[in-house]
């Protein structure tokens, strides 16, 4: 998973709330990719949509949203 997300975490500050949130989203997406979509990688980190992922043939826009069950 580290090789999937490491370059996207560089430069983010854990003490900055918005950077911390982006780190969390990158880690969660990284887990999803290595578990369910191993052919895909993070191509771009942005705000709207949050991510662009690609397998080299297809590009997919991802908007990160947490869904929690009470």
C-alpha cells in the first residue's frame, strides 16, 4: 500500500486539519485500491472530485464520502 500512496502524502502536514483530512482520505482510498482494485493507482489528488484513479486505460473520478452506521 505504501508505494500506492507515499508520493501523495509528501508535503502534507499532520498538524494542519485540512491536510490531516486529506491524509486520511488518501490512506482510505489506498486500502480500497490494494484490496479491491489492484490494477488502479492514484493518478491525481485534488478537491472536486477528490481523486482521479487510473489503470492505464480507464480514468475514474472519486469523491470521498464517509458513511457511518449509528
